[in-house]
C-alpha cells in the first residue's frame, strides 16, 4: 500500500500520516507543476518537512515537465524513490541520474500511452507505475483500460526475470485493488479510499487485505 497524501488534510498532514503509519510502509507524494498536469501541489520543501515527521518510505510521483531540474532537491529533501513520466522523454538519462542520487527509480505510464513504451527501460527501474486515471486529480473513476496494461507488464517483467514492482494509481479501492492484484500489480496507491474515509487505518488495512487475499487465492507471492 502507498496511501496518497493528495486526499489528506494538508493543514494537519503530520497527523494524517501518523494515522496510517501502523498499516503501511510507503507514502505516496503527488507532485504536480500546473503544466504537465493542470493542477499544482507540493514540492521538495514539503518532502523535507515530511521527512522530519515520518520514517515511511517516501514515494514521490513527479507529474512535472522538467523532472531533471528537481531530482537533486528531492534526494536532498529525503525522498526515497522518485517516479517520472515516460511521456516527458529523456527517460534513460533521468533513470541514470536518479540511480546516481541514490533514489529508487520509478517510471509512470499514462492511460493514453501504450505500456510498450516502458519496455526499453525495464532494466533501469525499480517501480513501474501504471496510471488508472488521467493524472492531475484525486477522486476520479478507475479506468478499466489499465487492467490489460498491468497484465502485459506482469508478463513482460516475469519473462525477463526483473525485480520491478508494478504499482497502480487512480481510483484504487478494495474492489479495484483486487482486480489489479489479479492482473499483476503489487503496490497500490490510494488517496480518496483512505483519507476520505473516517477510519484511515481501517481503510488501508481493508485495501491491503483485499489485494493480499486475491494474491493468496491465485498462489502468487509478493
Ligand atoms: C492522480 C494522482 C493520484 C491520486 C489518486 O494524479 O497521481 O496519486 O492521489 O487519488 P485517488 O486514489 O483518489 O484516485
Ligand atoms: Zn500519484
């Protein structure tokens, strides 16, 4: 699980994070630049503040046109992993730079982008994020078109025997987490389904439990 702080109350962010810490190892931080996506959120200073409040793995999803300008600042701020969109280009150079900075390396594929566009970079990355909504906003409906993309990625990664985790993001709740787990996802970003529920911790556990039960039933690990 990677609860997305986008749906949290930013006025009491540290409390919001503490409320889920017992049920997750990761926290998903959505960085938007008002250019790559039509919305603005947070940047490296907020990551640096979060780092003072939590030991959780900070998984930063960069929805920005010029990630190269900010990778150093995210590393410095204490990000654990950074994911860049394949649509911004210069992917190989970005992956090399993230690795050099000691960051986990993630690559993101938008709904309208063929999953095959990620294939040339699979050996360079740790995390492949398949978007199941158009990036930019929380609370959107899950796009079922993402399911076969996850399945194709699972097949390809397994064929090559690579240690790449498939992450999904957008409209993930108990029901869609099951579908995505079945297709091959192993890391589940959820914003609204966690922070818009009264019981944040219970919501994280429920989504995790649904995905884990699906994996157990299908005999998969991870
Ligand atoms: C959307 C972001 C997501 C967002 C998901 O651009 O990348 O991480 O927080 O929100 P929900 O879970 O509400 O769809
Ligand atoms: Zn995200």
